[in-house]
């Protein structure tokens, strides 16, 4: 029934963030018209956590958090120090708009992709 997910990042500088996703992270993309880029993502996961309020959070995943930080550093992108969260090793980086994205190296089993 479900064959994918479409994630929206709202940005105060969408053009700069799109350029970052395209040029720095190297995400494949299509132009849906007038420079509106839609980026392809690797297989994804969805988890629901208990919370006091309703919110959403996006983490990109990588195989090696230290290697990710080193690759971003080589491209001039500062990442937060890698932290051990138990379920994975995490870091964060800031998009040109000032929004932060989390990245983690999972330590849990990965489910098969839906669809």
C-alpha cells in the first residue's frame, strides 16, 4: 500500500538549503519545475516515540558517524561532536538557513523497506 515517504523541510532560505542538499550531501534530485528540487533518499524508517507534545524530528542515517563528520569537515561543514545515544551514534549539522539536521549511525536492527 505505502511505497515511499515525502519529507518536507520548511526553510527560511529554501534555495540555499536545496543547493546544500544537492551540492554538499550529493542527494540525487529531479527538478519538478522552476528550480523546485525533489531529492531522492535512501530507504527510510519511521518510529513513534511517547512525548508530552506532538512534534516531528528528522534524522538522516549513515553507516559510520565518524566518517560522515570527516567527510562533512572536508566540505567545510561543521558537525557536532559524535555522541553515543545507546540506540546509535549521533551528530548534527546546520543547513545554510540555520535549521539543524540530525544524523545517526544506527545500532538497532534495520527493518525491510515497505513497498
